[in-house]
């Protein structure tokens, strides 16, 4: 797809331009409580058609960032690369929306859990590809905070089995012979062993993402950690989530060390309050859906959100975007926050709505 671009007047973005803002430093300061800015702005979308080539994907990400002059960047790769790392196969030429169609999952029986072993992120094709693309983005965006999207180990395991990550969703091409409950309950020991292998791999991957470029890493500032819809009441109850997700979430988040971690919990009834005590710097949820708190909720860390992502669809009523932006800024949290859509915006998105978001600052 063609990346949406538009000349951005006014604000200098070249880090060598006199008086150009150091938005990478501003982002860290905002999350760590030392910012004088009330908010920083960003949005992200999928680049269907560019996602399977690290150079083209990096270029699309950089172009989108420059076009809309975002303050910070959530790198938004194809949503299945974590599952591909262990051998699940998807069709890059056949997308259902913004997700490629599943051809063959790794886990087709509970016995297949034994296939899930730790991987080396520097030699595994899918993970090494994304370290390389992240490094390219860093080299081209030295003045922006960059966060790579990393799914939780439980989310990855569900993907490996062709199971939906969100209540009510259907995986295109998926036909699993078991439910979430079947997978988790039939062989708990095997599930935990697989989750431990995934968590170890993702922790190593995160360490490489955050390592300096000169040391072979990607030089990123942190991660955007997605537990996807696994915390939704329509998917897993609290006890199941605590048993099968939380220990492995903490292992990956610990690998962020001195970097930054933004955690995203998706869809309705997604319980952001469950994560208030985790080792994170910011928390993102969809405050416009049933059973989720408003953006001014006290969750103990910087909040992320402000506009319903669905309002950015081409043909949608852009006056609704303007109204939500106004309401968000009037009722802004007491502390600085990250202004962003409630989730990934549609591909393509309405440029006038993106302009409203960009110009809110």
C-alpha cells in the first residue's frame, strides 16, 4: 500500500536544525515524570504489502512518521511474526484485513507443545528480520523514541495454535481442534514449558532490540508490550490469566531493564487495573469500550489514549475525532500523558482525521 504522506509545515524535525525539539528525550522525561509538556502524540497503522521486507517496512514506518510528524513511534510490524518465529506459516499474498491468512499452525495437537523450544533471536529468521528493520528505523529516526511491538508469551502461544487473541474473533485460515480452555487445561505442564521457552526467547529478543547499534542491537528505547485480548473477561478469567500469563509477562518486562515499557491491554473489559503494579512506564487501553475506565483513571503510571481508533476510518465522521480530542484535552489527566488512538488505526486512515490528531498539540 502507499504510505500516507503530507508536508508538515512549521515544526522543525531535523535533529540538526537549531532549536529542533529533542523528542526522544522529551518522551523519556514524560514517562519518568520530568516533562513540562502536557502530552506527546502518535498513531500507528499496518503497512500491508510492505511488511515482509525489512527495508520496505522500515521505509514505510519512517515515511509515516515524517509525514505526520509524530512525537514518538510504535513500530507496528505484521501481527504474526512472533508465531512465524516458531514455524507457523502464513500467506503474505492473502490478507484478511491487516492479518495474513494462516496456512499451517505449529500446534495442532496438545502434544505439539513439546515442539516449542527457546530460540536465538539473532539467527531465527523472523526475529532477526525485525531486529534488522528496527535498526534501520533507528538510523533514520535518531530524534524519536522508538518502541518495538512485542506480544506476550501467552498471546504467542495462542497464535501458534491458530486460536484467536480476542474474544469473538476468527482466525482466517485457522481451524483448531481445541478451544483455549482445552489447550491450557489438557496439559498444564506442557503449556508452562512452552510459555517458559517463549518468554526466554522474547526476553533475549528484547535485550537485542534495546542494545546499542554499535553493539549489534537495534538501539531502541523500549517496547510496546501487548497482552492482546487475553486479559478480557470474555477470554480468560483473572485466575487463569494470573497463572498462565503474569509470570511470563514479568520475565519479558524484566528484560527491558533500564528501557521503557508501554503495556497495551486490548478490547472491552480489558482490566487495565490488573497491570498497575507491573514493571511498566505507561498503560494503554481502549477507554471507549464497555467495562473500561476513562483516561483519567489512576493506574499509577502514564496513561495512553484519547481518541477512538475506529473513528479514523476513511469515510468516518471526522467531527467525532475533533469532539473526542476536545473532550480528552479538557478532561486530561493531572499528569502528562501520551495522546494516541485507542488501538491501531485503519489501513488506510482518513488524512483529515490524522491531521486533527497531529495538530492537537
